[in-house]
């Protein structure tokens, strides 16, 4: 069995503008955390689909990504770089129980990883 996709993330140069846009387009519910500048997104699709977030840039440009739960972030980053990908954001603890990392694939698409804790 493969690794599970857990959530999506939209990184924006202007998160408040992005929140307004996606709320008006999709009707998503937003839960902003002012201390971090991050917003959790509830797609509320009747138990279907995944939630996500809107946050500030973590690199030179805006991107949309999805996160995959893996057992070992650094081992997965190594597999990605061994295959020609590049680390965009190293394994970093971003919350009391959450560690994430980001890499770009061969086409420059950014993929997120989380330890699922």
C-alpha cells in the first residue's frame, strides 16, 4: 500500500487575499491563526475530501501542494533527491506535533511531506 495524501496547502504572497478568493470561489470555511499568519481550511464536503491550509511563502514563489504522510521525512527526502528532485524546505517542526518537509520533483512541482503525528 502506498503513502496517504493527507492535506493540501496554498502558499501565497498575500494570504488574506488568497483566503478571500478561495472563500468566494469554493465557499471554504477559514480558521485563521493570527500568531502564525496561517489559516486552516475546512472544505466541509460531507466527510469527503481533505482539508488544507493557506499560508505565507516558504520560497521564492507561490505554489500549491499536497502533503503525503511518510514514516521518515529525511529518508523520503533522500529518495527524492537521489531521483533528481530538490529539497525546497528541510524537515522542520512547525507545531507541537507536526513536522513537515517540501521537495520539488523533476518538473519543479512542490510536494509536501509530513510525519503524520
